């Protein structure tokens, strides 16, 4: 599916749904009321939430020091130079090795919508779309190393029917998907140019996702 529109929400329901990746198992926690400011208290205490451009820039500085010179990488002809990008990525991987920020737990946010209701699991499948964030380093798009074949959100029993009715009316029921994990050590950041914006630099942190939480506005 294509990228979903960014959503700003003042208050949330929260579903804790850490998934056992690679297993046919779905573990959920109680859906609770919370607002956006309460998100840090709902995640592991050592988690850095990377959604604000300033927080992302500080994190990238801790990893790589400074952004690349995108204009120099592109060259005067304005064309992609894959060999140059490959060399840049390998060199930065080498220089980044051993930096403390590599092992920090981080959380990034994607937008999602509830899709199909799964009767036997009393839950909803979640369709997601990546968020692209503009920073001084270029566009930043977090990339999960892998995800379960199905993302599943389990609502409280007293809200299930009302959510099913909203979906049956064709209403778009939006959720915020918080993915928590650590960077893939050997390929933590990928530098590239955006395919649909010639000359626009892009940084893609590669995250080994350990848990997924679903947040929904009341």
C-alpha cells in the first residue's frame, strides 16, 4: 500500500502488542487510555522516541557525526552515483562501529489503519505506511529489518463491536504504530537519494524490531 497521511493526535487508546516474530503467536496487553505525552511512560524506560526532527538529528550525530554532502555525492551531472553511495555507506559503517548509540533502544512511529476483523483472534489486522521526516540530514525513513506477516491489534471487548461498525460503514479508523527495537549493527544507516525527488538525500535507519504497540484516538 502507499504511504499513509501523517496524523497528529492529542489522546490515545494504547494496545500493547509485542509480537513473537517468526512464530504463529500473538501476545497482547490491556488497551488503556493515554495521551501522546504519556507515550514514554508506556514504553521501556530506556527507549529513545525518535519522531521529532531535532531528536532524530541528535541521534544521527551520535552515530555518524555529521550528514554527508549530498550535492557533492550527486555530482554536477545530477545523476545517481551508486558506486559513490556504496563507498560512503561502507565507510560510515566502519567508522560507526562501537559507538554507544548503536546499542540504544529506540522507538519510531508509523501511521496505520485498522483493516480486517479476525473473528478467531477477536482482533483487527493493521495496514501500515511509513512516515518520512524532513531533517537537516535529509529525509529520514525508518526501515524495520523484518515484520510479522500480519500486524494484529487486540481491542478491549467493550470497544470491539463499535470498531467493527465503524469499519463496516467504510470509515477509516486510524492508529499510530510504535515500533521499538535496536539498529542492525552492521548496516545501521543507509544513505541514498529519494527515488521520487532527484537530488534529495535520504537516511534510512535499519531497525531490528523487538516489539510493536498500537495507539488509537478515543
